[in-house]
């Protein structure tokens, strides 16, 4: 019981969280006895159980919830059950066992501010909406190619309110061809397209287009599908705009916004995502390496005997890794040294993804330093530092200051 005496917890609790009920194992301090319970997934049932637990034991309560690391728990279970048989009460007990016997391997979860937690959920939900928008536009493009491919040539982007409005008004080529020149011009002006050259080019293309098919058996069902998809796309675009407004409002009020907003290529979308990736608890990471490992950007080296191999980290917060990779890709054309470094990696034979991850690895070290010191990133200042160090990123090429 020495491990238990070394901390201030009055009781240890393991919970195997499920959809309709939760299996619980409880072990009081200075006791080897364990009790088991099942809680229904009802707010009042969970509240009653928690209040009763605190009334009986008081003090600080250590709770290990199953997501603490499902794989760790599974491997721990397999050590005692090679058959890999799984049982929820047993999992709850194993969670308690890990808390009691190996407390040094667990960190107390300290929630961030309500604003940061809300921002974290908002940016991830926004990304889901963007993925849904991409899915809809892919289906829309595929449907239009069946009977109305010309409209895809007339517009550079189809995930816009202008494109949606055009297809809703003229969902077939024959309908578009019957539109008068003044009607088309007025339509584009109403949707804030005032470049006469572009408008005239589209008008001519519409009137000169030849139909792909005149078979109503093809046109009718695909026209219906296109109109449904356009409705869905309009809803997604509106939803993303609403999320953007709320995210910008919340992120711009946070003290760390001034640190992340000047980063090259961050922009209104990636700035709040980078804020969320680092969080606001400076003590959470002891070094940039902790961020690189947690995010999955740092590769993993495995050794066995005289052999060793390197592979990318499989278990990590994928949205966090996605944030760093997508941002690093944006910096290639917006940061001088980042562009040089990326091209150097490609010249060495690295794939696009490997080169971008390697660039993200370097960026994390830089941003971590800014995050810890509270000093915003300055491209010209960093280039001068690289030059003083004789870095090959600026060695034989002129920097923007000296160009």
C-alpha cells in the first residue's frame, strides 16, 4: 500500500464507460477490498452515484475512465488473460489496479478554460462540416458529369453560393441556353460578379454548348439528384460560415491569439486550430518534443537486436496531427526558409507527405518557443538567426531583406 500512501486520494475508481450503462470498480485507500457497481447512463443516476461516493469517502477521488488509454488497458488485460476475453467489470477493476500500482504513469487531468474547450470542439466540428462539404461536392460533380458537364467548365469552384444559385435556376443545359443575355448578366451582377469579361465569356460558352445527352431517362433523375445535393451544399456553406463567425469571435478574445495569428499561412482557419493544438497550459509540455510526439509528427524508432526501423506514429490525436501537417503545407509558399527546406527534402527523395511532416516537425519547435516566451514569430528575425548560424536554408541564397 506504499503507493497509495504516497498520494492524497481517499478512494480509487475505475469506470468502463458504455452507451447505456457504466461498470464501476471502487477501492478505498488503505484497503484491498474492492466493490463493484453498475450505473445507468442517466444524468440523475450518475449524479446520485457521484454524490454518494463523495459522501462516503470524502477528500480527493482518483478516477480512471476507460479512454485514459484503451490500448494500454487492453494490453494490461492480455497480460492476465491471453485468451483476450473482454469483460466490462474486469476492465473497470484493471483500471483501478493500474491506478493503485502504477500511479507514476498517470497525470491528473486539468481542464482548460471553458473558452478554450469550446474552441477545441468548434474547430473540430467545423472540420467535420468541411469534410461533409467535400463529400457533397464530389457527389455533385459526379452527377453533373452524367448529363450537364459544361457547367463544371464555366465555374472555377462549385462549392460557392454563386454556383449553387446558378444550378438551382438553370439545372439543365437546355434551360441555361434559353436564358437571355440580359438575364444572365443581371443574374451574375446580383451575385456580385461584375467582371464583364468573365460574364461575357460564360454567356458565350452557354450559348455555344452542345448537350451531352437528350435522353430524359438520364436527365430527369440526375437533375433531381443535383437539386437535392445543391440544397445540401448550400446548407453546409451556411453552417461553415456560422462556425467561422463563432470561432473567430471566440479565438480573437483569447490572450494567445496574438501569438498564433502572425504565423505564416495560419489564416482565419488554422490560427484557432493551432491555438487548440498547443492549448493554454504551458506546464502541460516540458519540451517541444512532447508536442511532436503527442501530435504524431515525431517518427517512432523501434529496435530489436541489431535491427532498427523508423515509422510514423500510429496512435495519436489525428486532428492535432492533421492541423500541424495542413498548416506546414500552407507555409511552403508563405515562409522563405520553409519553402527552401521543403524543396531540399524533396530533392533528397522524400515524398510530399514526408517532406511536409518533416517541415511540421521543425515548425513545432519554433512555435513552442514562441508559446513559452510569449513572443510572436517574426520571419525576418528568424532568417537573421539562421544566417548567423550558417544554416543551409539561407546560406547560398539571398534572404528577403538582402534581395
